[in-house]
């Protein structure tokens, strides 16, 4: 005998439990239930097409970027064609604003207080010295600016002194010293044409990288530094810059040749890309997207100088080797 409580109890026989009988105090059972309508079969649905891939879009306001770019280009070319000294002033102003942006971001994001006053004064002096006295004047001004940074920082408590002066010397080299090579390009007899060649090649390199990378870019160039850059974009920068370099050297530079322009264009594409990646490293370390907001569609001044600054000494050196310093 099974004493398990889970065993089913026997159902007693009788009319009350016959098929179709009504249970006491309950609803009809089985046979007395009204027949149910068969469920309608839902109409077959047409297979849904996969959504179209999202269109590639530029990361910035292109209208604002183009308008600001045209305005800056007009100021630069007008100053170049009127008086060289005016363009030296444009370089000095860009250097001072760039230093302000860089030191402000360093203090906001890292608590690093690189002294702006000696950097701004020394940076402007560095540009003027490079235009007037060449490389020798630029190096002397760089040394004096670094010394001024060390002395100026002594007026504050010694905490973080080494960190602050190291950042100050780095800022002096990164912004005004590299920009001095643009003034040295301008000092040649055909200085305006050399500066135009430098600017055109850098802009064409950036444009080629953007256009080719946006249309064909698939393989990341440096995903940990700048996810938007691709190897295809780099090839586009090289191709565009080499063509522009051949044209500029053939028709703008006195004594230049088209094959020299190919070499120059290749060097510019590489240096401009490295400069862009270098500032991307700085901005990633600081945790920011742009160095400033002064230029709508572009960011700050430093966001426009990123590829220009390291390219200036490259162009100056190659032109000096090809056709002399003028």
C-alpha cells in the first residue's frame, strides 16, 4: 500500500460524474461547454528589409568651419601681400592666443600652472627674433624665454615647481618656437611664396586626408589616439600633398623643380599627420575634445595649429636644402 500523499484519489462512479454531467454548484463540464470559434490565422507578413546603413556625417558644423576658414585665409593672404611685417604680427597674435589656450587647459584639467606672462612676451619676441635674425635669433629667444619661465615661477610657493616649469618650457617650444620657422620662411626674398606654399600644402594634406578617409576609410591608423583617422586617409593626404607640392615648387618657388615638390609634399603629409596625432594625444590626456571655442566649427586656435606647427620646420629645412634660405 502506497501512503504517499501525491497519489491521485479514485473517482467514484455515478451519474454525477458521467461525461457531460453538471458538477454540483459549478459550470457545465466538457460536453455542455459552448463550441469555440477557431482562431483566425494571422496573415503572413512580408519580410522586412534591413535598415539602410547610416550616412556618414562630418563631426563639425561644416558651414561654420568653411566660413571661418575662408575668413582666416583672407586675413593671412591679405597680410602677406600687403606688408610682411603685418603677417609677422598675425603669427605673434596666433602664438599668444595658442599659449593662452594651452596653459588654460593645463591648469583646468591637470592643475599645472605654466606661467603665461613670460610665455606670451617671450613667444612674441621669439617670432620677431626669428624674422629679423633667423635661426640664431630664434634659439637665443627660446633660451631667454625658458629662463624667464623658471624665474617667474619662483615668485610662488615651491610646491609643483618642477611640474609647472617643465610644462612652461614645453609650451615655449611647442607653440612659439615652432611657429618661428614660419617667420623664417617669410624672411626670404620670395618669403610670401614660401609661406603660401607651406600653408597650401598643409591645408591640401588635411583636406585630402579628410576627403579620402571619409569616403573610403576602413582601416584605422591609430585607433587609441585618434579613432577617426584611417590609413586610406593618410594615403589621400600623401597623394594630394605631393601633387600640390609639385605644382607649387614648379610655379611659385624661384629655382624650384617639380620633383622637389613631390618630396616636399610627402614630408608635409607625414609631418602634418604626426602633428595632428600629437595634439590628439595631449587632448586625450587632458580629457577634452577641443583646446578652445574661439573658432566656430574648428575649436580653438591650437586646433588649427596642430598640423601647421610641426610642419613649419620641415618645410623650412627642405626649402633651404633645395633652393637656399633666400
